[in-house]
C-alpha cells in the first residue's frame, strides 16, 4: 500500500462483510473538490520556502489584499460550503481533506473515541456531496438538461452572405 494514500482513499478502498465500500464515489469526488478548493484558497501549509518577492520580507501577515482574486473567491466558496455544516463535520473535513491529517490524529486532538472521526468524516462528506450536487447513483439521461448560454443554436455557415 502506498504511503501517500489519504484517509479518504483508504476508506473508499475498504470493504465491509457485504462488499460495500465505506465511502462511495460521490464522497471521494467531494473530498477531491474540497482539497482543490482549499489549495486554491491557499490554506494548505507550504512544504518549501517561497522566494516570491511579495512574500519575503512582508510584515503584513497576508491580508485579503495580498492574496490573488482566485484565492479570495475560493475562500468565499469555502465559507458558503462550511456555513450549513455542523462545526465538527467541517473541522474534520478541513483537517483530513485540506491538511492531510490522519483520522487517528484528528481523534487524538479532539479527544474523541476511536473510529469516531471516520463516521463524522462520512457524514460531512455526504452533506458536502449534496451541496455540490453529487449523487450516490447516476440519475440517468432523463434528468439531464442541456446547458447553454443561448436558447437556440446559431448556424455554423451563414446562409446569405451577400
């Protein structure tokens, strides 16, 4: 088993006696989207030194004006995702998906009983997947709608060019 496998990947790969995975594909996809959003928001800790002139020697500590617009928008999106979730669920989601902490570390920090963090993680991922519109099963073509910015298609070649 690779050492860089996350807690979400391990839980998605684990099977119960009936052969069912603890986390479904919609949970994994919600975790991946959250991880990308946290990275874009620049909340994940840096592992290497940054020699960016804007950061070196800065005494401001990183105000909202110092971060890029994409990071600012990502932080706003994270706030909207976090608002309807219970604080414990959001904390576990952020620690596991954003900071890469293991479930045992989360349980130790919060003084929770063993195996409780994985249940809270699953509840949080279920609620997050619902917010993101990710379903446990595909709904089928009858639930799809065409997404376009125009109500009708324009002709590719104009019929009357004169």
